[in-house]
C-alpha cells in the first residue's frame, strides 16, 4: 500500500540542526511531489512548502526560508527536511505528505494523501 | 491567524448530524478546490474530502462536502464516537501562492 514513513522523534538543543526523513513506498516516488506541514503543540496545520521529486526544486512558504531545507534521495525514495540553527519555536510535529493535487485552467486542487506519521521535534536546552 | 476560518469546536450526540464551516476568499476557496482532513488524536491527518465534495475510496458516505462561493461545509451524519477528531479544511491560495489551512475544528461526540 502507499505509505510514507518518517524518522523518529528528535530532542535537540537550541542552535543545533535536525534532519527528518520521509521514506515513500507503494508508488513511483518521482510521480508525486512531497509537501511538508508543521503542527506546533496544540495548534493547527501550517504549510511549509514542497519539493518537486523529479527536478528536486524546492519551494518554501513564507516563514520557512533560510533555515529550512528540503532535499531528496530518489535512489531510496526518500525526502528530507533539514532545519538548522534550531529555536524553541521550532518545537512541533513535522509531517510529510504526498501531493495528489493538480492545477488546470487557473484552478488548483491542493490535496495531500497519504501523510507520514509525523516526526516530533523538541528544541530545549 | 489562519487564512481560512473555521469554528473552534462543535459537538453533538451519537447518531446526530453536524456541519463544519470553512470560509475564505476569492483567492483561495472561491477559485480553487477544497479538501477536508480528519486528524484523530495523536495521529496524522487523513484526507476525507477532495475537490470540494469527492470522497477518496474507503471514506464512508456519512461524510460529505459542499461549496458556495467562498465558503465550504463538511457534513457528517450518523455521528459515532470514533468521529471525535480535529477537522481541517485546506486549499491553495492563488494570491499568496501557498497552501493554506483552516485553524481546525474539534468535534466532540457527547
């Protein structure tokens, strides 16, 4: 079955870096973009951006530029999210999600299915 | 402050019907398709509705979506205790050139 499996929870100190992995299976990895979504404790979903799995070209949402890097290793069907210079505000669960949407004639469907199980990242001294 | 506006909570008894609203603008809901996601406690979101009103395979007919202008509504009939979850609407915003979500609605089945 189609699934995304993410790496386990992380506990980091402020200023450190973290790299979260998202391994896809059950479909052709390069046929669908991967999106990243953040959920801070007790909060809603926040779209971070996406990466084109054929070209590797990333697009970052406002607020996720500079310290956030999306990357791929297509040989192992895996997407990565790296966050550098971690801050306490980065404490959240990070989800990857397969984009099954499309855009046609100026109208877009921005659907994500499935989602990874989420990777909790805690930043604390 | 989310781009899309949802009520924080809704509640009803088992077997009843509820609706959850999600309002936006012409740059998002008004000109793009909307999805709904169900997030059970401690789990990842799950696609419930896509393209405003279509259900992925495996999603019961109890779940429905509708759209009018710049607002969408999720309907759930025959409420079950297992439906207790957070529900999020999401779409693309053509002006922001970004994915956007509502703030989420917590459904309690009393």
